[in-house]
C-alpha cells in the first residue's frame, strides 16, 4: 500500500458536537447532537440536532432507520418522534423498493462484469469463474 495517496484526515474543530442519548426503553431512541466549542463548552450559536432511531422488521431481519427530528428542544423532539419516524420509515421503504426494482431490471450476461452477484458464467465458457490451460 505504499503507492496509496496520502490522505489528510482531520476533524473540523468548528463543527464539533457532543452526543446525548435518550430512550423510553419501549419505542425508540433520540440522539441529541449538542454543538460544542473545541474546548468542550456548549456552543450557543448553533442549533441542537435531534436524530431519531427506530427499527423495521424485514425478511432478512431488523433494519435500523435514522431520521432527523426538526425540534427546538428535547420536549418537542419527543413529541415529534412519531411523525418523524413514520416519514423516515416511509422514505426507507421507498428506497428499498427502488433498489429492488433496479435489481429486478438488471440483466445478467455471461462473461460480463459480474457486479455484486459474483461469477461471470460457467467455467470454461469464457465467463470467468474457472481456469484455462
């Protein structure tokens, strides 16, 4: 990995947040991202961001769903959790349906780029997956 380009990975000290987690231990979780200065003090010039979390059950198991809750304070975020969760779940379901549609409309051609399905056709028929002498 010597020829990997040098990466400049740095955090932005002007965009720091402290994360606080709230839950009712029944329905879901709200994460409050509280803006802080680089010294760790509350940054009153920026708005707290509330992120709701829920799970939907799919055929392959539980799928976590995250969604922003537009609220000025925790009390309003708790009150707005249900509507924001519904919108977040609906958006996630639409994205899953679109992915399913795209997957169903893809055509697999032997010898073509296998993509995520692996293999390129049976061995020995020019499709990869085997070796040639």
